[in-house]
C-alpha cells in the first residue's frame, strides 16, 4: 500500500449554532465550506484541477445543506470543475470518515491528491435532535423492535448510570475542558489552523471561536439542571413511546440517573474544516511538504441503543491494526459529545488524562457534527508539532452506535 501524507489542515472558528445569536448563522453552508477549501489552495499554491476528489462530511443533509455539499462548496471556492466532490454521512463521525476514505483512496493507488473535511451549520436545524430525529424510527417498527435508538443525551445518561460514573466526575472533565481551551486560546495554539470567515461583501464575521466559556467554574457547573430529564419522557407517538422507553426495551430494570447538562455536553455550533492529503510521489513532485502521515484507520460498531460506546472499541481496533499499544500514543483526541464518552474511554483503557484532549474539546469549543472529525485531525497535527511529539489518535462516537478512528504520525 502507498503511504498517505497529511499536507495541511484548516478550520473555521466555531460560531454559536443559533439563529440570531451566532456570527455564522446567516451564512450559506456552501460559503462556509468554501472558506476552508479556498484556504487550502491558497496556503499550498494548489492547482485545483489536480485534486482527484473532495470527500465531505455533513450530517443534516437537508435544505441548504443538501445537494452534495462537498461538490458545491468546491465550486463555490473556485475549484476547477475537474475536481470532483462527494458528500457522506456517518452522523458525528462524518468528517473523520471523510478523511479516512480519502486516505484509503490514496493508499489503494486510485488517487494522488485528495481533500477531505466537512461542514455543519447546526443553526439551520434547531429541533433536529428532538422531534425530527431519524433515530426515532417513525414508520419503521421493524428497526425499532430490533434496535431501539433513543436521544443521544438520554443514552449518555443511561451509560453513566450503567457504568456508575457520577455527575461530579463528568463535571470535573467539563471544567478541565474549559480550562484547557482557555489556556490554548490565550497562548494562540489554534491560530495556525484558524481561517477567518467573511460574508459576501467582505465583512469579517468571525475570526475566533465563539462558544468557549472561560469563566466556567466547578460551582457554576454544579448549579446547572440536568438537561434530559423531561426530554426522556417526551411522547414521540400516539402509542406513548418515549426516549426513556426506547432504552428500557433493552434495559428494562435500568433506573436512569440524569447527570448530563449544558455544561458537560458538547456545544451546538456552526463550522467547517478541511484536510489536504497526498501521495508521497505527488507531494515530492510538486513541492508539497508533509506534516504527518496516516498510520491506520478503523471503524467500530457497537450497541445502537446505548449509541455512544464504540470509541473504546475503535481505539483498540485501530491500535491492533497499527501494531501499537496505548503507551505508543502521545496524544488522544476523543470527541467530547458528552462527558461520559471521554470519561468511559479513559477509565476502560487506563488512559493518561494529561494526553487526552489537551486543548479542551467540544464541551468548551462546540461540535459542528459533520465537520468535527476533520477539525480534530488538524488540532492533533498542530499539537504534535507544537510539543515535538510523534503519534496521535482521533476517535469519536456517532449515532447508530459507531466510531471511526485514525492514527497519525509526524513526518
């Protein structure tokens, strides 16, 4: 198999994902994606006609985010029509799976120069995680009976209950996320990858992450009400199906303790990110300098009802593929969809907390669903370089009980 080099990675700042509040909320998703795609070409002096394909992740492929957002964003960025584009959906893992698939194409020798990434404007779909969720399986009782799938937040609370992880531990992880993000921002750790976003008239909309709350304290987290208590018993149909009852179909004796809230769950934001990948032959012939190479990639599937437990399996799987152990990884980026996801991985795999999400995560910065995986790849490359370290691993939970994973190594 061919080697795959990461040449560059960039992202937009993450804007608050609410209409009327977020700096990016009025932007068209194609323009947001085009921002990072254009930046990659300018930063690396690319001939876009040489780009074999753009693989793009987007979760909510509706309205202005539908219609192959990857291809349309590339055209909006001024790419040559010769550069193709495809849009994929692995829920929260879409952006990371886009990177993995692009890498696989180069490894196989099918392609030489690829761009991968994703866009998500969560401000477009404020109710998507509730009544509009496809996970409720309306009209498909066959699937519901086989694999009842609840709301992600209720599943997170169910996992914490089953694992005996208390709210204090989750709040502490959330507090550390905010503190680490505040330190990273203050010291400019994100500036290398951040691309400012402008509107069509050239007015600056956003040049720094909008979501972090550096003033967060342990005391303020403790005062927040659990977010999913009422939602768990929200009636989804005339038969009285609730998010709680979907979990109880598989775990009938479970007394769910509601421990997640706005402060220890990922933020709702808008954002986009892109990663430039190349074969060594193409990069050497065109003066592109590698920053990292891809060691291994994997996907893991797990219980769809609990939904969020696959990252631990994905870490084990990708390490086995690479012939490495936990001790061989210098930094981990495990997406903070909910605090319990990261906390369970740390406990199950006995990870060093000082190696996990060292600049904070989605609890502090937000989780633009289809883009987050690509964001984390860039974050990891930047931090490995800054610290002079060698290897890093990225993984994240997704709806449906899945998790992609990726191991990279500095060149």
